[in-house]
């Protein structure tokens, strides 16, 4: 082999190696992959809703005995009860900028039972809550898109069934035990 030829080949190889290095220096550096920023979902409180539930309930009833023609009695009765209940609810909310207005209704089926003790007479009477329902509305303000603060108000009614003690001219006692259906009405604001 010829000495000149070796020098030319070595020169060509050196030039090629240098050109590769120079070309790599001109390329931009690769950056590490970064995930795109997570955008919080926009909350929209407008729409209908339906719900339901099942559970266990407690009640506390205070009674104040008053009979026509008799002096008011100094002591009162108190009772507690417990039992199962089920609920279904419906409603609609509308979002107006940062404000939310809505209406709702719910109905409860229950078998919450207790015994009412009349401390004046020492008699006990059964008491059972059969059902309750309520309707109302609410007005709320969105503190942040996922956090709603609100006030609600409306009307509620509960249905109770039990026995009633009857007062006679001789005094208050159980002259008869009659089936009784009572309704409890109230307005609520929260």
C-alpha cells in the first residue's frame, strides 16, 4: 500500500469524524418530557337530581299536658323512640354566575316507635312516626366552583300514630285508649 494513500484516507476519516461532531454540536438539546398542566373541571350546578336512602332514626318527644277545665299540671312527659326509615328526594338547581337557586322535596317512610310516659299520671302511651315529608327552596353562593354554601327554607309535616289518654271529671287517667293520628307541621330555615 502506498504511504500517500494511507495519509489521504486518514485525513478523510478525520474530516468525517470532525464533521459529525460539529453537526451534533449544532443540534438543539432535548428537554425532558413534562406533562401538560391539569385544568380543573368547570363545575355546573344546574340540573335535576334524584336521591334516596335507608337508615335508622331516633326521635325525642316532650309533652305538656293541658286539659280544658283543669289547672295546668306542673310536670310533663318525655319519650324517645327509634326505628328504620327510608327516604326519596328530588330537586332542581340553577346556577346563575356564582349564585345557585333551587327547589327540593323529600318523603320519608318510617317505623320509629316509642312509649310516651306521662309523669303526671304514670300512664304510658304508644307513639309511632309513620312518615314525614318536606318541600322547600334554597339560595346558595359558590365560594369556589366545587364548594357551595347555602340557606334553605320550607315546610315539613310528620305523621304520628299512637294511643291517647283521656281525662275525666274524676281526674286525669286513662279512661280510654283511642287510636290517634296526629300531624306535626312546621316551617324550617337553615
